């Protein structure tokens, strides 16, 4: 078995054993869901409902005229309680449709059963657009925009690397929803006109690799590519490089390189959208942490508050003092201080990190040039130099050392012996650089 | 419902756990074998010098950091490490005050006044040592021997013998395992290359250092002395080469950061060491070579800078073919 990878990066502890063998289970719907009007990269939706309206499961509740956007749907049936700004996982507040759940009306009942083979490309694209699909690996870019390309694309890459510690939602979906995954891949291949599809999976998921291989059978257009277990293998640029060998130059969109990358969850959602006409109203989320008594991979309604989800997994919310609650993976996810925040389409994980796993020391030292970050940086940058310049706000120098290429994977800060918050320093400097450039323009 | 006091800091939320104090402690542990052998052979002299250097290092660190109104960072062990290294590079006959002054110069001048750990361009221990070498001509008290006479045989170091020629060399195995050098300019750490290597192995296993710099230095010295018609094994196992290659030249702050840069740095040090040994009076060659190359580190970094992943070199035809298949 030829295992592919990229140069740089590093092996980091997995913490996947808590949930990697836990089958996907349905989490009960909460009594209230919060549907933010932005769950994607792009223009926010305008609400289509108002307080007091009755909504059905899967009903569209927000939409935008803009091209780069994705509609949002009610994840449960019930009554709209409010349309108002609500806390969002990035710390801001976002206009949201709040729905009081009718517990007898939470199941999505497919109105159609379509055969994708009999649909033309425009119909496939329309189904994906209407379902509000976005990248479910974290980037949340609208899938319709991604696949609606005018230039020829020869290759679809399905991202099953799942390189972040703790997360196992893609793993379980590959193992359990293999048929949907492979059919979904065929659907996306048709929409972009690709003749080849590679499904990249890190070798720490042998059951997923086996299952997908078996389902593909002797279809030569789809191939499983085993990937080395290395962070950040699942970042788009590195997946492209590892699987196709193609370089990913600065500013190049993947379509220009002749390929499109889609996450496992998105690919399965494409199947659901096309075959069953099902909008993206629920997703598999890994809820995990060393002290979570019922960790697992849960099918969760979009808009479920994180506090509710944690309680359902046996977490006592009163005992979370000095813990960290992270939405996403532990390397790039965001820490939360408000448990009312709802889970959205791109949230892969919900983690509880106990105090002993959290870095308590906020003080950091000057760089001692140990070289850990330089040897591990997957972009082959010099985080030592960049972070020192960023700290001093020497923006020209930081740019000269390619600060703008940084993908903020976090492996430098993870490894830093001087406890330097390298990613934070870089993010701050990047914001200033953007401000300056806007001034110039 | 009471709102729990959740911790909210920026990602990443995991840490490798390796920190500066752990790393410096590793170097301390790695220096234990040679320190113990030195104390075994030189007894009280060695012990007095080591203790004096450690105390001087701590005092210098506290005083200079306070003067510069910076938090005292004794807990990171870096100053103490400089102290121990200074004690080990001086001959055991050196007076304790000389070792102490060298340590204060190393920690205070070469490190703290240059900006502190991370900013110093020169190896602090070697810097302190070499300053003494220069100023001792005018300050004779620095050259006074330790009051306690050295125990053991007084004889020339193997390196000195190599350079004088005509003397009967001790067996190579003896040189490697350890023989007490006398009061001719031999460093305490020169007493047993084997003990230094045991510590070096620990540093390599703990991944505190990589092989590039030491291997480049030792291989260069070996090859060049072989070409020059000397006995290369005696050359690599005598003088400060082992300590220099594994403990001094590999200092994080004062050596290049990429493998390519490390190799260039190591080869250059090796060439300088051989030039010093063959062409100049045979003292301080290793220390001078490392310090000279310390000065060139920023230029080596610039010359060996690798392009960003986002700045790919034009694909070779072989790569294009591979990408197509």
C-alpha cells in the first residue's frame, strides 16, 4: 500500500480512541434551535420567516440574492419564536431564526427519490444549491459556487484525512455511510466533469479504507489514496500536493489546478440533497474529551446549542470551571465562553478539554531558535522570524518572510518551547497588513 | 443555570509540553557524565570551579536582569548551563575567580547585554572563555593557578603532544575513555571524549539536537587531517572537538536553523579548526572556530532560506510526468 504525504508537518497525539469506534447515533432535538443566517463563507442570508410563523422540517428560512452564499433551512418543525441577533461560535452575534421545536415534527420526510443517473448536470447543481450545502470540514465555502466552474476540472479529491486530533465524524461516516459517500462522489464528479476521483484517507482509519475500497469495487474512476498520519494532512493545499503531486502556488484556486476538494460530510450531503432532496439540516459532530462520559459521533440538528449537546453527552455544565469548550478540532477550533452558541453546518467537533490539558502559563519568552516550528511548518515558512516580526509589528519584514502564506494550522504554536502564541501574533499582523492594503487601494 | 468559568484562549488548544526549562535540563543531564568524570579525576579543583561558576551564573543572571528591568528567568536553567559549560572549558588548574569572571562575562555581557536568551549572537560560554583569553595578558591574576595543587600526573594534553610531535602518544583507546590531562591548557571536558559522547547520545535521543552540525564538524576534521597526513582519530578525539561539536556548536540560539544551514555551519567550523591546528599555535582553535562561525549565522540563514510552499519552483519534467500518471 503506497502511502502518500507532503514535506513538513508532524505527528501529533490523536486522542481519537474516545470515539473512533462509536457508531453514529442520533441526538434528540433540543426544545429550541437557533439557525444563524450566516453558516458559510459569503453573503449573509435574509430571513424568510418572522416571529410566530409555523415552519416545517427542511423549510428554507433564509436566503440571499448574492452568488457566493448558501440558503439556510429549519432543522426542526415548530414555531418561530424570534428573529434576532444571537451569539455565534466566532464570538460575534449573528441574525438568527429561533425555532421552538414541535417534538412530533422533527423528522425530515423525503418528498422525492431521484436517480442521479437520470438527472442532468444542471439539475444536480440546482439540488446542491437549494440544499444549502457548504464545506463541512470547517471552511464552510458554498458548495454550489465551488462546483459551478466554467473551466475544465479533471479531478475530484474527497478529503477523508481528518488530521485534527479527537475528530472522528468523517471516519465514522466513511465506515458507515460508504454507499452514500461513493454515490455522492460520482454526483460531484459529474457536476464538475471530472474523470477521476481520489478519496484520501489517513492510514489510522483502516476500516474506512477497507469499506470504501469494497464499495468502489472495480470502478476505475474512483480510487482510495492512503495518506500518512500527519498534521495538517487534511488542509486543502496539502491534500492536493500529496495526492496529485501538483504544486499549489500562492493565490491559486484549486479549480485552476484542475481539481476540486470536498470533505467527506459534504460529499454525503450531496448524495442526500440530490437523491432525497434533503437540505443540510443535520450533521455528524464528534463530541469528545477525556472526561466526557458519553463521547461519540452524534447526528445533531443544525442550530442545537452547544450546552444542550454537552448535557446529552453526560457533561455536567456546572462543573466546567477552568475547562475549555472548543467548537471544531483542538488545533484550529475556537474556544467558547457561551454555551448558548448553536452548532452550524461546518462544525466538526465539540470538545471539552479539562484543566490539565490546558496551557495555564500565558507568559511567553523570546524565540530561542530551537527550530521545531521551522522543521514542522507545512508551508515551509520560518514561524520563528515571522512571529518575532509580527510581535514587533514590523509588517514589511513579516511580509518579506511570507507571513501571508501562513495557513494558521497551529503546529508552530503547538511545538513552541518558548510558549509563543505564534498563530495569534501572525493573525494580528495579518489584520494590520490587510488594513494597510485597503488604505493604499 | 450558573455560567461556568470557561477558559477562552486562541487556538491551538494543545501543546507539545516541551518547554525551555525541560530542554535546558536535558543538556544538564547530558553534561553529567563528563562532569562526574572530571570531578573523579581532578577532585576538589573541579568541584570548586563548577560550584563557583554555577553561583556566578546565578548571580550574574539576577543582577543583569534586574538592571535591565526584565523578569529573572533563572528557572529556565539557561544561565546555569552557561556556568557549567564555562567551568568545563577551562583547565582544572584555573583559579575559581577566573572561572567566575568568565561566567559573569558570558551570562552578563555575551548573553544579557546582547538582548537576552534568543538574541545573543555568540555562544555565551565560549564568549566568556575567549574574553578571558584576551584580557589575561594584562590581568595576570587571571592566570594564577588554583591554590590547591592538581592531583594526578602532570603531563601535556594529547592535543599538545600531537602538535609538538616527537612525543610518545598515549593509546587511542586511553584518549577516548579518559586520561587526566595535566596543567597544560587542557579543558576539564577534554578528560574523556567517551563521557561527552554518552551525553551527546542522550541529547540526540531526546531530539534536543540533530546530527547535522556535530557530524559535519567531526567528519570535516577527520577528512582534512587525513589529507594532511595526520592521524585523524587522534585529532577528533583530542582538544575540545567533542564538547564543541555536540554541546557548543549546537547551541540553538547561535547556530543555523535548517539542516542545510547546519551542514554548512558544521563544515566551516571543521575547516577552521583544522586551519587553527595545523597553521597556528594550537590553543583555543575549537572555541575560536565556533565563535567566528556564530557571527556568520545570519548570512548562512539568508543564503539557505527555503522557498515557501506557496512559491513552488517550476516543476521539473519528471514531476510533471509523475503528476500526469
